[in-house]
């Protein structure tokens, strides 16, 4: 699993990971299959946020003490460590506030059970809460691990194009990065 810490087209840092490799099919239980189907149907988060949440959740499954994080190399090692540390603190605070807000909305969405039909509001809110909770746990694991930062020149080219507002080159650079690092959703994560 490869993790990336790169600026998007709005100059905000994004944390995401490559898709896990699927070498073989694992037989899963019916409840897990239903859970995955419900997540696909009800999780209405945009791709850039969803990929970041999934990257935080994937951290929970790692056993290594050191995590390799790829970045552009436009900043010094000390500066990128500081930026990443601030990013983690900001994300933890954001997730805690989101969970508090969602907890207040949960009883209200439960009242929608009085309406005829399935309670989609409650189910969607519950899925988003579970996703945010697992991402918060992943953030806490990530903060405790050692971080090894690796530079990738293509991301440097991307960040320079963004800094100079060369929007005509965005698609070309992102396609090149997506092919090289197996990131099919990269344009939705870093651009539009």
C-alpha cells in the first residue's frame, strides 16, 4: 500500500492511498457483502473526501511501525513533516467535531422511521458516522507511527503547474501520474 500527501488544485493537502491489490477472491459472509453494498449505495461523500477517509481506515490494518508517504519534494523534509503533523491534528479535530454533530442529528433522523418506507436518512447517517469513527481511529494510529517521506518528481510537476495556474496541463500530468502509480480516481481526488 502506497500513501500520498499532495496538494490539490485549491492548494490544500490531500492524503490518499493507492488501491489495494486484489490477487484472489476471498469468500465473505453475506452480512459483509450487504455492508459493502450499503456503503456503495448510501455513502454520499465526494471522491476526494471518501478516498482520504478510506486511506485513514486502511492504516488500521497495517502492522509496520514505519509508514512511507510520498510527496512532491517541493518542501524540505522538516517543513513537510511539520505540514503533515498540522494536517493530522486538523483532521482529528475535524473528525471529532463531525462525530459530535452527527450524534446530535442521529435522534432526529431516527424520527424519520415514522414515515412510510425504509429509513434511508438514519441508515446514511449511521454509515457516515461509522466511516468517520473508523477514520478517526486510523488517524490516531497514523499519528503514533513513524513517517518516512519519499519524493516523487511527477507530483512536483503537478504542484508547480497548480502554483502557476496552468490548468491546461492538469489533465496531462494527472493522467501520467495515474498510469504510473495505479491511481484510477486521481483526477477526482486532486482536481474535479
